[in-house]
């Protein structure tokens, strides 16, 4: 195969070369650049595209060159500025005579070392500037070294600045006249102590996980509770999912607990050890006790244990999960997922001692809580209502519509009914007439939704309300004033509370942890 491209290098074929396409003639360079290899004696190209000759010396007008060099000097690689265009001619001589302080900066400069404030709209116009002996005097009407804090006074008493306009930035607090000396270092109008107190209301997340390295210097709480009126006695770890029920039978020294993990555990009250684990096979919705009986609410069934005779019964009838139960007047009431409340009457004449007596219909959504006060049964539901039932007739006599979200818990205290809801309120209801019609006497607002309400008396006989909220805390309030006595913190929200003897109470949170607490007498130095 012939290589035709090589023919262009023959002496008689210059018209086909690349130089002709570029506009060059035979034996003539394409451009006027000097060949570098020719200057060092190493060029072996014939012909070469570059010039093989020494360049002629350019004609230079030395007179014009000197004039241009004089008027416009070159910049030096060291970036030394020949003239400071930001300083006036009159003040330039004064600045040169003053001692150098890292550039044109005086004692009024901000701590960042910058000569300008962070906000370009912050302008300080001065009338009398720096008459201190050791400070150079400036004549400029504007001080570019004013502190970015917006203060009209410097640290030197001899320097007085009168301001006309201060910090128009929307994000910067406005001060009338001088700066507030009580302002915190963050620049807000509140004191540092108040901000620190607010932060102490929250438990340290790193301390909970065991990773906090600040120790006593941490701005958050390193404790499971805040307050002096109670103490933590023990923690019982065993459940893997949220605790949904706690019971302490009076005839036993065992504590019963049920969880969403489908496990019921028995704990020794003396040692705090788990003595028995019972696999129920389904999620536990609630757990209560009455006398020797322990009742466990589960989907479509209620398990009943007699701890004295070791008898066990299954109570059928509920439709869906059983969320709440209560025993009154020898009847067992259970609120189910279908919105109905079922009532069983105890009987010793049949093989199964629990016989279904009635089904109370009225709620249109799941029943979440029930309680008994006097001769009435009160029920709360996800339909945001509270229904009042007569126990003798098992009929609904009243509907309370005060809440705007799910009613989570009910508590009867003296002649009052207390209810809490996910609408972040606790309402106190009382009878307005002889017929027993209820109305709201007081509404207490919470920052978060309330989940559980339980009450007990302290060693001094004063009533204390326990309120579990969905921010993983339990508030202790004095009644009837609702003054907060303390607060308990947990890893997850508390959904089960049980009152025990001798001012002891139990809490079960969403991680499966059981905690044992004891309510103490209020310190003598505190007053209600």
C-alpha cells in the first residue's frame, strides 16, 4: 500500500504541503516568531516554520519611556502599596508620625480586628474623638473602627462617641442610647442567667447515651428528675417495647407489668429482680388488678388471673384491642377499639365467674380511658368527647365536649373530674347543679400533649397530681394551685403510672423501662 502523504516532502511537491494551506510560500516561514531550537543550534527542520535569524532591536523612544516609568510605576511582587487612597492628604502626615499598631487601628476597634462593622448600615458619626493622651487624634467625621456591638462608648473614658444612627439591621436588637450592660454575650436582650435556667429544663441527650464530656459544665440536666420533693429508688429493665400497664396487688409482694412486646413480667418488690416472664402471644393494651385478680387487656380477649388460687380465665367479647379497664360495684368495665364499653358481672355459680352483662354504646371511636367516681362511670375516647354513665342503669346521661383532641386520661378527685388530652390541656370539671351537670371550672395549658393523670398524697397529706406528657416528662403539680413541684425525665414518653403504698409510685416509658419513685415531704423552707 502506497503512502501518498509522504510525497508532500519531495522538493517538487511544495504546492501540496501544509504550508501552502496556511498561506506560506515555498522556503518562507509561516509566522514571524524566532525558532527557539535555531537560537541554541539544534533545529534540524528544513524548511522550518519559524524564523532562523536574530531579531532586530526595536526602536525605543527613551524620552517617552522615562516619562511613562515616572508616572506609572510597576507593582512590586511584595504588594507594597505606594499610596493609601482611603486616608486624606492632611491626615496622612499625622498617621505616619504615630506609632504603628497593626495598621490604622485604635482602641475603639472591634474585637474581631476588622475596621468595618458587620452591617454596612451601622454608621457612627462623632463630634469629639479620642482626646486621650496616648491615642492619636483623627479629624475624620466618620470613625470606620467603631465596635460592631453598637455601643456609643468605648472602654477608654477619654473617648466619647455620640451616635446619630445605630444598627438598622432587622436581626440586630435596637438600644436606646447606651448599650444594656445586663445583656448576655449572645446579643439578646435577656440576661445570661435566665437563658441558662431555661436550658436547665431539658435533660442532656449525650448524658442519657453516656457520651457527654462536659460534666458539671454542661448547660443541660444530668439527672432523671428536677425537684426536691421526690427521689428515684430503682430502675427495672426487662421489657423491649413500651410498658402499657402496671399493677401491684395488695395481697402480693410482686409487681406486675405488661408491654407491647407481648410479655408480662413479675418483679420482686424487695430485691427488684424479675422472678417470672410470661409470654402472652399478643400485644398488651392495659393491665389492672383488683383484690386477688389481675386483668390483662389484649386484642379480642381479656385474661384474668387469680394469684391466690392460680386460676386463669379468658374473657371473650371485646372487638379489637382493649385499651382500658376498671372494676366497680363487682363489675368489670373494659373500653375497646370499636368504641364500645363492655360490662361483666362476677358470679360464683358458673364455671366462668365473669358473665357479660351489658354493652355501653355511644362513642364512635376507640375508648381510651375510663374511671369511676361516686355512682358514675366516665369514659374518654378518640372522638374527643367524655361520656357520663349511670352505673345502676348503665345508661349514658351526659356528653362533655370540652376537648378538641383525643381524651387520654380521666381522674376523679373529691367532687371534681380531671381530664387530659392531646390538645395540650388539663380540664377540671365540677357539678353546677343538683342534677350533676358538669362544667369546666379551670383549664391548665401544657406545652405538649398530656397522656396520663394520677393522683396521690405526700407525707404531709397534700394532694399531688402526676401528669405524663408526650415530651418524655412527668410533671408533679400541687393541687388545687397547679404549682409545679418537680419534673421527671425519661428516654421516651410515659404511658403507664401506678400508685403504690407509702408514697411510692411507678412509671413505665416507651423504651420498656420501669422506674420506682418515692414522694417525699415538702421541705420546711418552701411555702405553697
